[in-house]
């Protein structure tokens, strides 16, 4: 099984809040594709900008699993959707990761 995590920023780079409708649409897209997701409503991340200043991000983390047979389709779908989501959220990039999981 493959697990995917998508980090959705709650704020634009200028500090203004993201549209709740845009965020809800992304959540709906992911839920429909995978059939179910876990939504962590606020996680905090930090990164260093080009000037070396630490920037704090408030994010939503979406977690979804795909069986081995669906994993390649899911990865391709996420790559395509990432372009739309970046534009909708006005972001240079959106962090999407994947890794193998074993359910016990």
C-alpha cells in the first residue's frame, strides 16, 4: 500500500488567508479520488527563506492510501492535479509526498 500526504497552506505568501472554498474543493477532489482521507486541520511547519529567516507555515495535511494496484494511477493523478492546485492556491509549489505503508 502507498500513502500520500499533501500539505495545503492556509495562507498566501503575503499572509492573507486562503479561500476556504478552494481548500474545500481540494479536499473533495482528494476524497473522491481515493475514496477516503484523513484531514489534519492545522499543522505547523518551518522553513528558511532566501535571506535565512525562519518562516512559519500553517497548513492542512491530507493523508490518503492507495492499494498497490491503484498506486501508479494515483501518483499520475496527483501530478496532474498539483498544477491546478498550485494555481488555485497561488503557490510556487505544494509539498506532496508518498511512501510505502504496511497495515497491521
